[in-house]
């Protein structure tokens, strides 16, 4: 049982004593009060009165001088004592040295801050592989007034050019084109196809079409061709031998005789012409006389063109067009031939016959003309040296000249041959295991990978759990665990790329330094590092300094204190003062060994770089500080974040006694939040119990983001809790507030300035006075009351009155008296969620 409180003394050491140590006033009298008090005491206690003689005047002057001097000394002492009284307690101390000293007395090391950390993608040169050692120096790109910062990789990494970019095998699926489809997708863009162009589809079936429309997708490198009619036959596109689309015919050929007089050599007559003069009395008669270059005779299957084709066309496809209908054929043979087509016809004509008739009277004869019909045989021919070809359809059946429609045009000499896309994007969701191309033996358990969408706007870090290699199919089956949260809705197979050469990185640069020499006997020898601040990264102990100390080239071990150190243990402590200068402290020979004597035998390798200056957004960390034989370039696809400044005075006061609530052990759920807040870089923490998932801990940095290394937070807590209890560690989620305000401004103020003041009061990012609905001003799960909103807005200069007509979050009642938030949420007001209008003060009255 604790002792009862001590009674308050009857006589206080100062006026108006409140008992609150933060307001103790040990010597409140100022210089003037002290001087007046001395003068009063001289009269009342010493009987001094006004001077009567010249000697009395001189004595009074001397006395006055001593009074003034003693009052001044008293005043200085009171100010000094008041200052020292304040510095004597951690709650009232103001100087950094006093706060750090008090914190150490409470067995608390002030939060040293954290260096920003993250992941960087190493792009390996083509065809190379090997190991990139840890400590690869990198740098960010300066931006405006933001200077470039130094970074280094934290692990050795086996790199391989095959891991630069990986795409899932199932990212594309086989194409099946239904018979009713009007579109075909071909590889590439910029083919010059235009509406109305004839095209020929060559594949499982041969068909001709006219182009109805063309659209290009440069990002996917695909052109979509819309046809004037449906495909007509279902097509399962073979990825090994995909169908082709022929376009841009250079030759437009016509059948023989197409340039002859159609009255004499009509297409129908040419179709029925034979290889010899036909007998009978049916006219007109048409027949061919053919002399081929190969010496062969006339064949009914020969198709005669109107000209001799200079280019070889055997094996080429020809598209027979009749204007509206198309038929695609393949030339099986072609030979030069001298072709003559003959025509023989019977022509009739009108004539007259003369008859002599006797004259009955007078004797003699008379002639009489009588109409009659005559006929004659007319012949003609058309000849030329042309190409005689044979053509067959998709089934191999030859087509005869007599079967060809007329009039017709034969298109060939295709200038463009396009391959149909044998696959198309697969929008299915990503699930485990994921099949990747190649035997990727470097994907060992724990290796980090980065998932991104194709345009690089969304990224996630994962770690390899297991990778199964299948030599028969030359594929790798990947399983992973999330390091950072997956995007809402997960990933799609057709919008996922994986960067495999990924390594951890952190802010800072390496310094190698000789600290000095040891005399071999002095206890607690101390050596200060020349450069600061030293890099600190999250770890099981909280903040882990990036520091290695060697004595005579032998590595010594860093400990929190020397309580468990023996006289021969090579242990040292690192101590950081209020100026962030770190010193190495060795033991006294009883607790911790004294370094052996030597000249300049104490050396250190450490890194410098700390705080939020190391935070960089994606793609800013892209500079190799020196060339590397394996690497082409580097880039951070995800942000490098988590940098935290060392604890300020307020943080030291609030955190120095927090550990007493837990004694470095988590027993209750609330202990998890208290412990998390003792870890560097954690600015907010809240915990709750969930019946389904167990303990839920929400942690956040000072910017409201989840810590970049949640695994380090979990490891820190697992070392201090019962690990059989399920624990979920995650970042916070903002809950957006909708706010509608009607403002009555003071006519003496500019309305826009008043509005700016209201916006600053609600969501301004000022460090001194952050807006009401910013992360800096709110706790996790903290509700907001409508009265708070009124109080904050009415305090803005230039506001005569305000009326809140809408205040809610998540729907429901549009005007609530209080807006609540879950333990893992904080209330946020974004600019587009504030509706701010004004009323005229004159009309309002």
C-alpha cells in the first residue's frame, strides 16, 4: 500500500501556491518589488527615516545603492531558480538537454527517429546475371528546392535479366471468333487500312471482305478491323499458325476479252467458248486458239487474263471481286500463252428479187421487185499474249473458266500480310499459384517482388513463399504473401506485370571512421561519431542503429545497457544526445569489457541519413551513384517512406512514462497500442478485439500512412506478447466527411480571405495550427461533434456567423450532431467534400 500524500506546508515558499508543479513560483518578487520591500523593512524594522543632515544623505545614498544591488541579485536568483525549478521536472522542462537527461533517468531513450525505407527495382542488362552486393549507393533526383538524397541497398541480391519484367502466362487467352463476329484483331498499328479497302482472310477458310472501319490501340499494339459482313464461320485461332489478313493488292487483273467490243464478244460468249470451232448451225460460235509457252494444249480449267502478268503469281491468293461478292482462290499454275478467240456468226440482211411478168396487153414483159432476206457468214477474232492461270478454292477443287462470274476483277499482289491476334487480354482475377514463363530459380523464399499494373500507377510489394519449377513445360509456379496491401478489387491477369529484381533500400550513406585509441584501463570510454544524424531502421528492439564498431578489427556487440554484461564481454552502448550526436560508450571492466589499449584501434562503420527528408514518391529514386557492370538502371516503383523525425519535447514528455504502463510486455489488447507507440516512427496507434480475427492493431506514421515495414512492427510486438493470440497489424483508413457551410462574412473583410481562413481551419496543413479534419489534428477513432465545427469556424477572423446545413460521413442523416469513426479510421475532409457558400450580411438582417 502506498504512503498517504504529504501535508501541504503552512508557510509556502511563494505566493499563490497552487500545488501544481508546472506552476511552482519559488521567488515571484521582481526587482522593483524587492527594492520596495527592502525600503519598507528599513523603516519598519530598522527605524530608518528621512535624512536630516548631509552625513545622513550620504549614508542614505550608500544604503540605497546596496538595496538596489541586493534587489538586482535577488531578482536574478529568482529568475534562475524559477528556471531551474522548471528544468527539475520532465513535465516543465524546456531545454533539450534536461528532457533527454530526465528521459534517461526514467530508463527511456527518446525516439531517435527513423530513416525512410522502401524497395527499389534493379533493371539488369540484357543477357547477364549475378549478385549485387548490399550497400549499392543510390540517389534521388532533385526536385525544385528539394535536394537529392543518398540511399543504399540493404541486402545482397541475385539478379537475372529474365526477372526484369515478368508477365503471367495466363495474361492472355486464346481467341475464338464466332461466325457472327464483324471484327478481326491484327498485330501492330499504322498499317494504313482505310474504309472500303478489300481484304482477304486466309486460314481455316478463305473469305474476302471490305473494310467498314479501323481502330488502333497503340498501347496494346493491336488494330481492330471492322468488316462489312460477319466472318461467317467460327474460327478457333491457332497460336502456332494464326490466320492472316491480306490487304493492299497491287494488281487488279481482268479476264481475257474484257476490253473487246461487248457487242461482238460478250462475256457470256467468252465463257462458253471451246478449244475448237464448234459444228452445227447455231450461231454465233466462239472458240479459242491457244499456244502455251510450255507446249501444252488448251484446257477448259485455264483462266485467261487480259494481260501478261510480269510478277510470278503461282501460290499467290487472288480475290475475285464482282463488286459486291468476293471469292478467294489460290493460283495453282500460271503460264504465258498466245490466245486468240474467234467469233463466227451468221448475219441476215434484207434484199429484193426481180420477177419478169408478161404483159397481157400489148405483149412483152415487165419487171417487178419483190422483198427477200439474205444471209452471210461473218468472222472475227481478238488475240493477245496473256497469262493463263489455274486457281483452286480452299478445299482444293479447281475452278473452271466457264464457272467464273462476269464481269469480275481479280485482285492479287498483296502488299500487306497481317497476322490475326491468336490471343486476347484475359481480365480474370489473379489467384495463387501464378504461372510464370521460364525456370526462375532465383525466386527463393522471402525474396521481394513488386506487382504493378501496366501503366505503373498502382503497385504492391509481395514476398515469395515458394516457387515450383517445371522443367517439362519450362514454367515456374509462384506463391507469395503480401508485404503491402493489395489494391481494392485485386489484380487482373491482363493488367499485371511483375518486377523480380527487387531489393530493400533505405535513406542514408555509409561512413567509415577511426574513432580513436583506447588506453586499456579507463572505464566507460566514450567516442563521438563525427557525422550525424545516424541512420536508424525499425527492428525487433524498436530502432536499430546502422552502426558497426570494431576494436583491433574485431567486431563488438551493441547492447541496450551493461546490466547483463560480464567483464570480458565485448559490448558497447550507443548514446545520442540532444544535438543528435551519437557516441559509443564501452564498459568499465566489470560490466562490459574495457577496449584493449592501442593507437587509433577503435573504428566504426555507420550510416548517416534520418527523418522525413528521405521520403520520396515513386520514380524519384532513379540514380546509380556509380556504374555497375550488371545494372542498366534503377527505379523505385513504390514510394520510399516511413522517415520520422527524432522525438521533440512534447513527444519526450508523453512517451517517457508510457513504458511504465506495460513494462515492455503486452498483456491486454490496449497494451499493444501502448507498446507500438514506443517504436520509432509510430505516431498513432489504436487496438481492438475482433471475435473473428483476434487482436487488431492499427498503426500510422505522422503523415497518416501505414508504416513502410509492417513486418518490423509485428516482430517488435511478437517479442513482447503472447504469440499464440492472433494479431492483425494494419494501417489506418480515412473516413471522408461531407460538410456544407453557409457563411455570413464581416463586410470589412475580403470574402475570399475569410473563405481561405475557413478552409485552413478545416483542412489546412499548417504545422502550427493544422486543420480540424487533418491527420495531425485527429486521433484514430476520434469522433467529431457539430459543436466543435461551429466553434472552429466562428473563431476565424471575419466571420459574423455560420450555419452548417450538412455534416455527415458514410451516408445517412445529412446533418448529424456527431460523426463517429472506427478504431481503424480517422475523419478526413477533402476540399471537394466542402460546400461553402455565402449570404449577404445586409440581406440577412
